C-alpha cells in the first residue's frame, strides 16, 4: 500500500510526535517544526501545546518536552519516515542508550488510514495508545471526527486528570511567528 499511496500530487494527512530532553528543548522543537514545514512535500497544518512530561521507559534522564503535529504530505509513508529520521540527524541526534536522552525524536504516528507492518515502519505507531505523552498532545491536533478521536480524548483526559504520569501543559506556541512575523 505504501509505495503507490498517495496518488501523484495528492496530499494526505499524517500525525507526528515530537520529543526533546537535551539542550534547548523548546528551540529544538521549533527548529524541527520549521524543517518539516519547509520541505516542499510536507506542510504543517496544526501544532499542539508543548507539554513537559516525566521520562518513561528509561527513567534516569531529564524531563521531556513533547508535542504533536498534524501535517499534510505528498510523500508516501516510508519516505516521510526517512525524511523525519534525516531531520533528527540534522538536529544533532546521536543514538547512545536505547530509550535514552535525545535532542529530538520525530515519530510517525498515523498516516491517513494506512495500516502496515514492515521492518522499517509499522502504522499506526504500535505503542502510541499506551503513551500518555503521545496521546495528550495528539488530542490537541487530531481532526474532529477522526476514527481514534474518542479513544484519544478519553485517554488524554484521564492522564491529565489523575496527573500520575507527570504531564503538564508547559507552553503554547505560535510556531509561525518565528519565521513569518506577520502571519498567524
Ligand atoms: C515498560 C517498558 C514500560 C518500557 C514502558 C515506554 C519504553 C516508552 C520506551 C516502556 C517504554 C518508551 C520519551 C520518553 C522515551 C518521550 C517521555 C519510549 C521511548 N521517549 N518519555 N521515553 N517522552 N516522557 O518522548 O517512548 S524512550
Ligand atoms: Mg519516541
Ligand atoms: Mg523515534
């Protein structure tokens, strides 16, 4: 399904999760958004709030800033993933410890209604529904009426309500303001 989708010249909606816990975390998130939006075949539609989140998996590391983007793209899923990995490299990501600290992490969560399970890419992201630091920001940008909307909303509201996962809204940004002073 991936290599022939989308049809030539058609735009498809996709969702990306961002995370950073080394260096100037907000600046790295902003640079990632700009790199993504400046690609000719990817356009940022909506950006979530920025959340500060307790580290999960490997817990002896600094707190993360996490957010999510809704994008439109003309790239097929695997090509989009490869672009995201190239942007991570461009922003100084070096892989040391599994699940360890990183300048920037860009994860492809959803690509239209594509389901695939390949060595390089599984869609939807196989662990997204278990990760509040993904679901809370995703809820901010998910298209109303999206098939996952109710599930994401319930999980996100629960996580923010009981607070035990250490997710707090840290800042809301107008990401366009850095590059386009007169836009919104
Ligand atoms: C048991 C075993 C329970 C493993 C959880 C969860 C492993 C998440 C890896 C896990 C487990 C991950 C971020 C993070 C990571 C992030 C926050 C991962 C990969 N990335 N914590 N931990 N934000 N808050 O972006 O997601 S490492
Ligand atoms: Mg990740
Ligand atoms: Mg990743």
